[in-house]
């Protein structure tokens, strides 16, 4: 497989304003997830704070670092919010995160609630209004409590992230990947979807058994894929048990983590109970449901996403393991608070794996793949205020590179977390890679985001990979004559499809990194679980791939 690293470039004057962002998300989707679009021309702005750009955020929540969740800070915060008819209730971080002192500055969800105040009109709870009130309270000439700029800067909106594959189903009205983007139609099938069923004449790439892999490499390398969760496919060792429940096998290619998944569920459930009723907790690690409208039967835009990504990894580095954590709904939506929590759980697990007194090989993680993202409202602040950047930094410092999709809006506007690649990490540690998509002829795909913050390129258009074998949508073949018919555009019983998006470039490059780890395991053993050893091993593998950063 070919790929290319590109060093981060200098910002292009004015170019970060290219592209609309995600303000075209359909209203029904926003309502389903309790979200709003921030329209810069129609919102209040605190004095001295930057005017925002468009973004999509959850209306009833903010993200607040655990270090600020004490009475000395929350007391003045409540006094400020009371003036705009709201109060704030922090939701406890998962125990694994709360009990790790190194993760104390990682934010967790805080829920906004209306309060009864006879001096105020009925209140519409809005996170941007609350955040603006807190920012205004940093001005010493304002009446009431004064908060410090450094503290308030750490409080952020909870963004809505979307997956980075091309969907294109015409029934998904206003899909951000196709609405208003003339670059997309050339990547769609006649049915209007980017997923096209195909058949392959090959078996699963051969994989060493556990004993032989341990003998040759020391252990299997592990890539964590935070996405929709897996479904049935023989290449991935995932089978359908029944009733939307699936099962993995011991040492199967894809694994799940029930403890982490339960922690993510508990966090979302607690947020809902605290006053965020539109939050939809992800109740299982599996990629279900496949359609939100059984009567019509049109497939959800993100269904099959994790299965497809896992198949890419299987093709590139079959001796690896995919650790799947479900954070993405099948309608293509990710809540930032749950993504941050999932990454923090991985960081806590990594700390256990690297414990000098008692290293645990079974908990080791070597790479992170993120095929999702959002456009931030404040590019001047995001690099040092984002809780998502904070928790990703914890992983980088422990030697785990993050491979993030660059986005599919044909834009140079910074798309996060991929655009964190523009910010140098700590000296000597692996970075975030922002991965753009090539066509099969190695030209840059028309849909791919681009700009000086995109630091790597590989194939992401017309890629063939695994797709769940138990998915059949409601569309019918265009023609059917006696016992013959044309292609059924959403019958995937063959188990493979063609798909497009930077969603698939990021895991492909991450898989090449795992492949380089295996190739260099004689000189940099995978059995060295120390933090220093992990960092050195990752940098060595990246150097062997041609990376010249650091």
C-alpha cells in the first residue's frame, strides 16, 4: 500500500474560512440528538472573546474539566448562570478516569438546567448562552462574580461530531457530505449511495495463531477503533447470536471491551437523568439498528462503518487485533463528551498496561483510529482549550499515535480532531496524523478536505472491504425479469462493498503503522511495555515508514 507523509505547513491567509462546516445537518437529526447549529450572525458574543464560526453543539451540556469541579469554582459559576435562568450539574467521570490523577484535567459532561426565577422570562436552555454569560463574567467591570479567563477558557461546548465516510443516500435529506458539495456525486452509485455491494474471490488474509504470533513478535499489536461497533463477518471473527446481539471469539480479530462500554453507557445515562433528555445512550457494543424507519427500510448512513474499517486493518496487517469501542450512532452522530470519555478510558487502560511494577500485556494499545470529526467555532482557542486535545495528548505522551480522518467537505477549514496535527506534540513523542484521501490513481480525492494541517495521504476512494453479512435494506433492484434481476443496491449478503471517504484513509495508515511495528519488533520488542519503550518503538516505526517529523 502506498501513502505519503506531509509536514504541517503554514496557515494560508483566509483559507480556514473555506467550506461551510456542518450547518446543513437536517433539523430532524438535530432534534433527535438535542443539538443546535451555532449561527455566528445571530448569537451573543462576550466582550474580548473571539466571534464564533458555525458549529453544531448539544444544547443542554457543556464540557468541564474535573479539576474545576469544586465549590470554589462552581459556586461563582452557579451565581453567574442564575442571572440567565440556568444552573449547572456536573456528571461524574467514569471511575477508571476519576481515579487516575494524570487524567484530572480531562473534562466530563456537565448538564444545564432551567431554574425558576420570577424576574426572568421563561428560559430556553442553551449552552452557548450559558458559555457567553460565563465568559462575560471574566470582565472585572461586570456586576457580580468574576471568573478568571484561564478557567473559563477550559469550559467548552459539547460538539456533535459526524463520521467521515461518503453516504449520499437521497433519503437522508441534507446529509452534510452531499448537500451543496458538487464534488460528491462522482463517488455515488446509481442508487445515490456510496456503498456498493461487491463480491470477492479470496479468503481472509492468513493470520498467525496466538502462540506463533507471540513467538515471532512477542504479542499482537492492538488498534483501538472508536466507531459504530462491529457486526457479523467471518474475516473479523464476529458472529450473530440473534436479536441484535453478536459475539467475538477468543483471540478473534475484533474484540470489544464490555467494561469500557458499560462506563460510556453509564456516563450518558447519568447525563440524561441530570437533565439532558435527548441524549441517546449507546446501549451495546454492536452496530445496531440498521435502519431508523423499518417501514421504509433505508439503511442508516453509518451502518457497517466499523466492520468496513476493521476489514481494512485485516487486509493490511492480519496479525493485529482491533479493539472496538462504540461511540458512533448508526445515524452518523458522535457526542463529544462520550468520545472524550472513551479516549480517557483507553488512556487509563494504557497506564495500567505500562505500570512499571506490574506491566499487563493484555491491556496494551498501540494506535488509535478516529474516522469522525467537527468544525470548531473558535480556531484561535481550540488548540489549548479543547478537552478532546487534552485527552489525545495523554495518549501521544504514552507513545500511541492517533490517526484521524481529514473530513469530506472539500474544504481547508480545520476539522477536529484531525487538525490537531497542525499543533506540535511534545518533543520525541508520536503525533496526531490528519489523513486525507487519495483516488486509486494517487490523485487527491475531490471530496477530501485539504490544507496545511493535513499531514498524510493514502487511498480512501473506491476502496473494497468487509461489510456485515446480515444486512439487507429496503431498496429493490431496478429491474427484475423472471429469475433474473439487476444489482440490489443494499443487499450485502456477499459481505463486501466499495465505499469512499477519509474514514478509510485513517485506519489504512494506522494499519501500516502496526505493520511497521511488527517489522521492527526484533530491534524494538513489542514486549517492552514501558512508557519510554512504547514511545521509542512508535517513533522508530514511523521513521521506517518515512515520517520525518518530531
